[in-house]
C-alpha cells in the first residue's frame, strides 16, 4: 500500500473515531506508526490533508458502487440489489461514512474543500443519471438526485440518526420500491 493511502486511510479512521478536531498530522503519524513528520511531508497543510483524505474516501466509495455504475447491461430488476449492496457496504464500514459526514460538515466552512467535495459528488451523481436514463427514467437528473438522497438518508438514519441499521433484504426492498416509483 502506498504511503499516501496509509495516511489517508488512517485519517479516515481518525475522523470517524475522534471527529475533525482529532485529525492532526501528528495524530496520523502516531496512529499509522509512521515516523514523526511523515504526514506533514506528504500533506503540508491541514487543507492538503483533508483533500488527500477526501480523495481516498471518494475512491473507496466509488469502488463500492462500481458494480452499479460500470455494468454495460443492466436490467431494472438487477438495480435494487446492486444499489442496496452499495448502501449496505457503507453501513458495514461505518468509519468511512462517519468520516464523510465530518468532511461534509467541514466543507460547509471551507470553500476550497467544498469545491472538491462537490466534484466528488458529481462522480456519483453523473453515473446515476446515465444509468437511470438507460433504464427509461422520464427525468433522470431529478431521479438521480432522489436516488442519491434516498441512499444518503438511509445511511444517516442508521449511523447518526435514531434508526436501526436495515438488513440487506430490507435495503433491497426499499430500493425496489423507490426505483419502481421512478421508472413506472
């Protein structure tokens, strides 16, 4: 694993465990078992460390959604299961989702991070638009936004809200109901 991945993965874990205040260059070095100053050499500023962490988080989350977004031959009947699996992965690795929430909140206060966060979001939304277009959505842009918001809401409720973590079968059924409403 590359040092940048070790640093970013450690930063993700620290964000989830300690919040934004617990993420420092020194804390990353200590938690990752790196020599003092290693994180600073890789990401000189706090902004650079946040950007590195967000880039890695986006990469990991895109991997989780790859089955949904990279298939050339999708049937509507396949999609609820694939989308449910992507949400379920985010729920089972809570640290990634908690770290993303920390970064999302920080992006509301840092315009430079907001720009990167929004660009990362488009990497999820644009493929959803293409996918829903291919499946016959009458309004794929709006429906993609709703699909993403639905998944985000399920995750937030289970991780930071008062809801229980849904089972994979419950997620499949929820996605099926949402997509049927959009595409029929």
